[in-house]
């Protein structure tokens, strides 16, 4: 029969007896508990440790599941019921790639904050992997210049964001173990995640936005033109663009309903499902000129379907491939990346068009609530955090408002002819002796008492 002793603040001891020859001897171990746990929680944790000790001494397997065993239960009973297939596929990749090979055989109760911290530290030193299919798995050979991963990329260690994704997966999985009583607390909550600098979102100055729109309208093929305009002018995501059909357009109201998204997983292939978030299910007002472009494109499809009915495979898709067939999820992105590189917009991605959309609206003083709704963000604070650096004009307006309050006191009045410095003004170097002001040039200046001509 084992014992559990409470020996002081956060201090416990467990013990059990084993038979050595004809005698029974005590085997005892001290335990130092997490001070954030209540005394009752510490007692339950000590009982678990006692059971593990007795199982080890008796040569019996522990009743605590390993992380590998728990991961399958978690995926099947806790995650798959509510998460999208894409989310489940992403978690499966994180688990199979770097979590289970290193931590999978450990019982859940052995995953201490210290052990997880060591795992994360070593994880940060690993090099990157490619998730693209290998050459032998492709239906067609790769084009010249295409690589699974470049040598430069392969030599880089994991980014802070990627390491956060792995830690987040472990944290989410162990949180479910806490909820069902397998753990008293989540050890991953006490692991300090890697810090990462927030990258500024790539966007374009307004003249370059207009130039890009002009190129797209006049030089791009119709499917690419529609895809880019829907992303840049309506802030649609790549998957949302691929799932749009003409019946989603309300021609009278001038709106388009976004309630589906084209998604892909290796197990299921391409499929249509709900948008990324509940807020992604939205109605977006179309720019009036965009309605005309969509209308003309639809009638072009109608005429092609009538001229070549035996070839037409369309189902009213707005952005489609040859003969109206539905596009693959990443096809518009590949179309745009090639077009952008050829026309001097290197580095601008299809998803970056959403950033252009938000930046232009904020620059033109559209309120954050409206921008958030068009973006399909779950909360305006998400939009504000993401695009705060795209709001310099609003900051200038704020300064001007405060200046009006200051001037309204009457105590601060700019002298006649005083110019407010503008951006780009070069200030004098430190220690420079500035020329004295000419009283004659400023009638508001006090007269010089030593100048008789000035006193009259």
C-alpha cells in the first residue's frame, strides 16, 4: 500500500513497499509541486505519481497514455468534430513531422515545462523541410527551375513563427487532456514561446496600385483579371475566389455573397466548404465598375457555352480554367505571381492584394469596422493590429486635431509668416548659431529700446 505525505508548502513525498528477499522495504521519492496548483490539485498530482511509481516497480504498463496515443484520441474525438478538414490536416502534419518523433513515446505526465522547453530549444535549431510533392509523386515532370526547396532555404533553421505553430499544437492538445482530467495543468502554458518580429505587410503606393489595375484590365486574360479584381477591390481570399459562382452576384443590389471557399487537403483533394471564419460568410458591396466587368465576363461565358456545348464544362464559376472548368485552389495565385514578376511587381503575392485593399481603404479614411467587415475578419481589433502601420494619414489628422485645441487656448499663436516644418525639412546641425531675427521683417516684434528710431 503506497503513501502520500504532505511535508510542507508545495512539498510532498510518495512511498511504497517492495519485497526484497523475505523483507519489505520502503521506496520513497520527494516531489516538488508547482506553486500555482491548489493543495487539492497537488494532492491529486501526487496520487498520480504514486500510481506511476507502483506500476514501474511492479513492471506493469502505466495507465497514463503516451502523447502518441493521446494525439489519435484528440484528433478523432476532440478536434475533428468541429475543425475543418484543412485544420485537421495541418495538425496531422505538425504531429507527424516534429512532435511525435521526438515526444510521442512519453506519457503525458512526463511532459514537464522543463522537458518541453528543451524540446522547443532543440526544435529551433532544426532546418526547414519542404511539404511539396516529390518528383516521383507528380503526374507531370516539374518545369525547369522548379525545386522542392532551394539550397538557401534548406540551410535555414525554423522561423519563430513555425516554432510557435509546433508549440501551439502541443499546447492545444494538452489543454484537451486537462479538460478530461488526464492532467492537472497544461505544462505547455509555462513554456516561453519564441519571440518574433512583426513583419510589415507588403503593400503599394496608390500610383502603383492604379498602374497595376491598368495592366490587369488591359493585358491579363479574363480569369486572371477577375481573380485579381475580386481580391484587390473586394478583399476576397484565394479560396473564396475559387468558389464564387455567378448566382452569388445580386445584380440589382450590386453585391456578391461570399459563403463558400475552395479548399484542399492531400487526403480529400479539392472540395468546397464554408469560409475560414464565421465572419468570412459575408455580403460584399461591389464597386459599380466591377459589376460591369463581371456582367461582360458572364456573357462571354454564355456565348462560349452556346458555341461549343460539347466542350463546355462550366457550372457558372466566375474564375475558371479552360472551357469553364473549376480552377485548382492555387491556380489564380500562380497566374498572378507569374504576371506580377513579368511586369515589375516582384514579391507581391495574390494574398498581398488583400493587404493592398485594406491599406487603400484606411488611407482614404474608411472606418475600421467597415474595413474589417469587407476583409471577413472575426473582430475589428484583428484588422487594427494587422494594419495599424497603414494609417499614417489618420495619425496626421490626430495631430492636427490636437493642434486646433492648442491654438484655441489663445496662448499659442504662430507669428505672422511662421511656417510649420513639413516632412523632409532639414534641421540645422547641433551647435549651429542661428541668425538673429530681423525686427523690421516682423511688425509684431517688440521695439529695440536702444534704437531711437524704433521708439516713437
